C-alpha cells in the first residue's frame, strides 16, 4: 500500500469484553491512530458498548450497521452495504479488519488490510476453522498485520498472499510507585485464559513440586474462562490453599493484582504477543515464563527462559524467583529500547496501512 491514504475505515464486529490481548492491542493502536489520520469505525450495536469502555469515540466517525446482526447472512449483507461503496469509491481510504478474520467480500484487495493476533484458538477443530477463515481473508488482503514473528510464520503458512508486517505491541500497566509492604501476603500471578495453549497443566505440576518445600507459595490465576470446571480439575493436583482463580478482571483490577504480586508466572506453549508478560516487565516484576510471543523477538527482556512443557525447569525457576528477590530488570526502559511501546507500534501499523498524517 502506498503512503498516500489519509483515511482508515476500521471493520469491528462481534466484539466481546473478554477478548483479551487482541482487543487491547486494537484499541490502543486505534486511540493513537485517530490522532494522526481520519478514522471511521464500522461496528454493530453490541460491539459499540464494548468499544465505548475502551475508546474515546468522539475522536472518530462511528457508523453502526443498520440492523441487529442475527445470523451470518444478515451480517454479510449489512457489511457489504456499508463497506463496499467505501472501498470502491474512495481511493484515499484503506479498510482494515483488526480483529475479525472474515473479510468483507466487496472490498477491493489493494484497499484491504487484516490483522492476525495469534491464529491459535481452542481445540484442534476450532484452530482448523480459524485457519480456513484466515486463509480466505489473506487472499483478499494487500497487507497482513501481526504482532510478532511467530504469528508471521503461521500467517505465511496460510499461503503466499499479502505482505506480512510485524508491528509488536506495548504495555498499558500504570507505573507502580508503591510496592506492597513486607508484611503483606505475597503471591505469584498468572494472567491467562483457560485455552489449551496456556500451559496450565505444566504450571500446576510445577507448583505441585513446591508444595512441600514452599508451603507458603501462593498462585493467583486471572483471565477469561470458558470452562472453569476444567481449570479446577487441572489444579486439583495441588493443595487448595496454594491457589485461587479470580477469573476475568478488568484493567483496574489487573493493576491491583500486579501491585501486590511477588512475581509473574506463565507456562504458555504459544502466545501471539503476550501483553501480560510485557506488563510485568514494565513494572519491574520478576518474570518466570516460557519464551513466547514478543519475547522470541526480544530474548534479552526475559532473564529466566523456560522451555514450554518443562515442569522441572519451571519449578526451579519459580523457586528461585520466590526466594531470591532483587537484581536488575529491564523495566519500561527496556521495552522502549526494544520498540515495544504503543506509539512505536502505531507508527508501524500506520506505515503498514500506507496512511499519512492529516
């Protein structure tokens, strides 16, 4: 895409409040992009409520699809009525689908961009469906925007379609000035959904190894839940007093959890970006994690890398981080040096979309 467009039409439908990293990434970029170029958001009534909590919509033109999206056919017809004329009559606009991987059919290829945030969803059957839909969108896109090289690799496996651009991400955690007092009850925090790629079985087994040696160890889980009973069965191998699950939390509650945790733990097999891990780094919180997402592209940000699925190594790293505090951490300065800020990410997204400031 050439750098002459001054208008971005953003296609945002079927949003849910617990979408996690993909929604956070999209809203953080959009809030900054709208200060540089003209942004029009095409959305549905349900998604509008989700966006109101995360964006200053008065800075954008918002067009709500004309009727409730009941069924796939109704949504497709509504999208074509709104997006088709924009794509075909306005050469200065680019249509961007930052979350939905179902490409509008009437949009011109050279005017269309799509974002893939992880290309990993749920069970094998669900992942296959996601990849098929993503492949159809990729065929229609001139540009594919991804947060990390690992997602770029998965996107390239879909076929030789659009140009793939890695844009990174940032952190939205507020800088913590008042760390908890020594008398407060410490815990390790794991921010992850209950999807099968989050490594909960590995983490539960590692914490189980610590039960006798470190009975004071506590693990707090936070994240969206589709099957809480399944997650409870995974962690049933450790004493109930050693762990608790608070479920999905908003950004304010997450900041509170970060404020009091002793360390952040993650055993994910795969992450598209790993925003929670970047939050921990930004706040100088010791991080015990597998090298996934953005940490593959920036290995210097992770002091203790653990191979996915290695229970013994994860238990050793948790033990060391729990009992030995201190040492130099990269912090927000390290993220900025690596280009993992929202301003730098928005620069890369704008360049990928081929838009120039108004």
